[in-house]
C-alpha cells in the first residue's frame, strides 16, 4: 500500500543558525516544532515508521529509512537531536554534555559521517598520568616513538608492561570487529588485563583512569569484549573532537533527513496494540493525548530505563544493571593561566581524589571558547549526590592546584556542571552485544545498550533495527 505522511507541513520550517566567524553549518533545532497548543493529533496521522528518540540510534534508524525512501516520523521529547551527545553554547563556550571523545576508527561512523565537514581536532596519542606528585607520559609508540622510548623507565608501568601493551594491540588487530563483539568467552576487563600479565602498578596508574574514563567504570568490571573493541579502534584511529562540539555528529546526521520528518518537544506517553490483535504494528500515544499510527512499525530509540517504561505490559520485565554515571565540570580561564599547550588527556593515576581525568578543551579545539578565553573540562566518575555543584567545583580546583600551579588554577572560574545519571549502560559480563531488536510484531528496539556502549554501537543498533523491520515486511532481503 502507498505510504504517505498526512501531518500538516506548513509549520515545520528548518532553522540553521550559524556561529559568527565560522562557516560550519549548525543544525540545532526546527523552528516550527509542534506543541500541544497547536491542537491534538488525530487518528488520521499516519506514516511508514515511527521512531521514538532522536539520539544517535534514532538518527541512524532514520538515515537507513531515508536511504530506502521509507517515510517516517522521528519523535523527540527535547528541543534538539543527539540525546546524550549534545553541545550547549554558554557565554560563547562550546560545552559538550559530559566527557566525550570521538574515535575516528569507529567502523559504522566512518560509513555515515563526513569527517572533513566535522573538522576533527586530534588529541595527543597517549596521556599524561599524575602520579607521585608529577606527570609521566604514556605514548603510542607508532605515533610518538621517541616519547614512548623516553617513557620506558617511568613509574607508570614496567618495561614488560609496555611490551604487553604492544602484544595486546597485535592481538586485537588480527580479529575483526564482529569476532570481538560476538566472542563467546568474556570476563571483566580487569580480569583480562591480569591474565595478560599486566602489573598492578600499570592497572592502577593507567588502565583504571584511562579505560575507566571511557567506560565510566574505574573498577574495570566492564566486559572484555568492549575493551578489545575500543582498544582495536584506538589502535586504528585517533581520539578527536569535532571543531564545533560533539553535538555536530548528530547535527550532521539530522541535516540529511527529509524536511518535516522530525518533531521536537513531542513526548510519547505509551505504545499501544489494538485490543485482541498482535498482527498489526502498535500505535503511539503522545503525552498531549494525540495518537500516531505507522503502517510498518515503531522503533524505540530511547535510553534503556525509558524504553523499559514504554514497554511495560508489552513484554516481560528485563533485568538490568545500574547504569554508569558521570559528572563533567567546566571552568573558564585566561590563556596565560593554562599551564600547558598540548592537546593531551591528563589522568589521575594516584588513586586518591575525586578527579578521574581532565583536559584543556581549547588546546584540542580552539573553537571551544571565544577569542582570548580558554576552557577546562574535568571528568568525575559516579553521581556524587551528596555534594552540590559548588562544593564539587571547589574540591576539583583544590585537587588540581596540586597538579598544576596553585596560583593559576585558583583563578579559574566555574562555568557549568553536568550531572549525567544515565551516562552509559552497564556492560559487565554476561553480555549480549548483538541483541535482537525485535520485541513483537511491528515493534523494535535500538540504542547502545543493545550493542556496544559506544557511539558506534548506537549507530549500528539503529541500522539493525530498521533492517530487521524491513526484512519482516519483505522490503529487503
């Protein structure tokens, strides 16, 4: 049957604001997003597929549907795309919502994104670890050979440890991504590293802060499959940030979608199947009372805890593990108050204090701050619910004054704190990183909790959900 969107389109004009002085296009919101004041939807509102959630997974699903010329509506409860992957502009500073780094070797991302347009800015291939009252370099020997040689005798790990890093790199490079993510054997990452033979010194001083900052899990209980996947991507690519913020990744995907296909400020209340029927796709009831129908199916692309609420009564409850939480604290400073100019990640290898890692955002991407200003990003692991933002900022500055010059650090000004309660799904073993997206007829799931807890995993899950839907409908083979 023909698939057509019957929603009125006159109010959905696109707004593409630009940042003065930069040619990069910013796709931040639709100016005509429907609100409940415009009147409820009615039963005639119908399309091919309804996607709930405009994070990376939902955008990937929409991108796949666009490639097949299948009409869809992408419903987003907030005022913009990206979900957890967003960038706010505050007083001219670009603030990513939480510590996020984009690894250029993500395989699905390479297929979907225009890296040149993102203008990726590179981190130093390694890190500086604070231990014993000073910084010690850990460097990628293939990219910074002499730095690596000079670091062989530092206290972050033994020469044997650094040789084992090279062997681990070789081990993951001979495997495909599919082999890694579908491996039958998995253990907590910390157990894998101990089995390889790494010393407790390098585990505590490097692996816990570095991979703990990626997994938001300093105990390294996360599955070894995710460690191997990330280690492989790091070996093949580089840590980067888009020049205009991490939010440019979802913005770029959204900019390629058909006009009028995304509705912002549109919250879904429930997913409902017709009484006594299990052969047709469900309808979507909005918080304002309106109802939307899909000819082909509904794809739920929200965070795991939100998906569980929407699926109450539709499927049996699924056991879940507590999500990973993080806090990102931003400070502003004058450039002469920044003690280093290198685009390097700083790790807390001391096993004391509340900081896990930090970096000077403007050393990586000068565009993250207005002219004459610098931006500092500090990442904590956990929720710290017993402490206020001001108390945390004060404690962070006190701690950093022991890392750098106290006179410089204490002149930094607290700009904003982000508390991300559901920063990442908990992927401790046992895991299934290739979960089936199908819930029941016409209903599918996607999100990083369905695959690997990475940018790439979210993108893969959106594509897979669409492909399962289309195969069930006989639209692709």
